[in-house]
């Protein structure tokens, strides 16, 4: 009888854990943060609200400065030293090496 009760408890626990996992969104299950809307991310980075990101604004709060600088250079298509909203929101082609 104890064996049957133990098996029932394990089965109930397994079912409840599976149900809890099914309720989580895919990103939450993987531990990833949901990505911010690109327009909202641009607005948040544009601290002086001039409609473009300077290199300092773009690189603020970046963990990897070298990677951020490479991204800035790739995004600044017209090479004017700032990234416009259109440049920021454009989908990138091949990554710079």
C-alpha cells in the first residue's frame, strides 16, 4: 500500500511540474529576458532627445565595449559619427569582423 501511495505522489508531482512548465513563455523557460521594442530602446538610449545617438549614448551601459564599438560603426551607415533612428532600426546585413 505504501508503494502505491508513493507512486501516486510521484505521478502527481510530475504532472504538476509539467503543467507549471507549460504555463511559462518560451523566453522565460530559457531564462532570457524579452527583447525591448527597437523604437523604445532607441528612445531610452537617446538621453538628450535629439533624434540621434552619439557614440557615448550608444555605448552607455554596454558590458563589452569592443563589441559595442563594432556595432556602433556598423550601424552608422553614413559615417557621420551618430546613429539616426532609421539607422538604428534597420536590419543589419552581415556582421562586421
